């Protein structure tokens, strides 16, 4: 891909309870030159964030333990991740859910099934330098 070099050293966290979806998203992101960290739900993701710098988070909405919208709310309360962009990757298409996600702090909403190039386009636009 043409923007690979710019992405070196940038880390993206993928939060989804589906291991196969994390794998598919991870392959697309790694192919574009990003480092990828995975988490199976919001609680695990918050635990993994600790002091780690991530340039962007791709997160599902419907997950056990801590759903994506609650995760985004919790994330935005952390001073170190207040400005970390979040893309919701979900089967949810309802406007009310989208508004809830936006209110929590999500910057984009990508619906599953997704085209890798659509997700990568959103990532490219939103990823922190």
C-alpha cells in the first residue's frame, strides 16, 4: 500500500469479542504498516492500555463484560487517552446507537460486514500522528 511508511511505529488497538474479526482487522492493519494490539472486550482493553500509547482504537459495540460505548466513555476519562480517536466497527445500524457512540466520543462508525479499504480509509483519516 502506498502509505505504509507513514504508518510505521503507529499502534492500533482492536477491541472485539470475535477472535476471527480481530484477526481479519489485524491483517488489514498490519498490511498497511500498523502495529496491532488486541483485546476481547472493553475491560481487557482498559487493562492493556495502562501506560501504552495507541494512535487509534477500533472497537465493537456489543461485547460481554464491558460494551464498546461504555468502554469509550471510560477511555475518554483517562487523561492519557482523552484524545485517542475511536472507530466503532459494529453490526449496529440504528441512528440512536450511532448518536450514543458519538456522544461517548467515537469519531467514526463502520458497519460489519466491512470492506478493509473502507476501514483503512477511516483509520488513515483519524489516526494520531
